[in-house]
C-alpha cells in the first residue's frame, strides 16, 4: 500500500503543459492570464502556496500528482502581470476538484516517500558518478567546458529530486518519478536513465573521434 499522510487541504492549482516540479527545486513563472493573476494575488495574501500540475498537451489530461510551490519572490509588471519565483515543497495527490472557475481549486492529500531502513549512500554515489560521466562526455562531445554543480544535494531523496528535475526531454518520465513513493526505486530508475544516456554519449564521442 502506498504511504501517504492523512493531511488534506484545498489548494489552488496551476496546470502547466509539460512542466513537472519537484520538491526543493526552483520554478520561475511569468503570470499573464487573468485567472492566474487573480490566483497569485489571492495566495500572496495568504500562505503564498499553490499546486503545480502537469498537463499533457496531446490530450489535455491533468496529472493526478503534482507539487506544491511556494512563492519566494514577485516582480510586478505593467497590466498586473508578474514574474514569480517559486520553490517546490510537498508533493500531493488530487482527491477531487472543489472549484473550476476562475481557477481550479483541488482537494489534495500530501504524499511522501515510504520509510526505508536501507543505507542509500552507495546508490546515491553511483548516481553522482554517472552524472559526472554524462557531464564529462557531453562536454567532450560539444567542445564546451561543463562541470557538475558543487552543491549537489547530500541526502539521497533530495538528490533523486535534483536528478529528476534536470532530466531533459522526458517529461512523462519525470512525472513517473514524481509519483513514485520510494526513494530507492526512484534512484534505481535514474541509474537506468543515466546509464543509457552515458552509453549513448560514449558511442557518439567514439564516432566523433573516429571522424576527426
């Protein structure tokens, strides 16, 4: 059985096409639609929190799991538009919709990863090693200096969110990783993705070297 908290609350929802937010990760937004300007002005007068949920543009389906975002900075622009910097907080699952207009409000329950007794230090290090390989190969392939950030998260769960949020061009996979409630499972899936990416880049690098 999936592990979840029993806490539920109403949460304004901001559906975004092909965007998956993870806990601890920043998300800048340019808010220009009238209904979301109303939403932002409302939440800025309360706890500054709203839910970010992915919309699949192919069928307009809204994902069942999203991530709460907290507004940490606002730049107001003409016509009440605004640039907003947010930071991912807890993940949630939508239970029901309370209201549709002028913007969606959902009844949500918070979710979190299952407790794990296993020490994940070794697998987290494997993920970091693969990240280093991918960055090194990409740098060689593009002839551009690239390095991993020096402030990679130390905690395995936070590292798993960081990796997931930085996967490029695989939004459906990011959504799957967001919905997982097991840190070990998430890290193992990221190892599979990074290993495949590393092997692909290594093959391209060999081909490049052969042609030069």
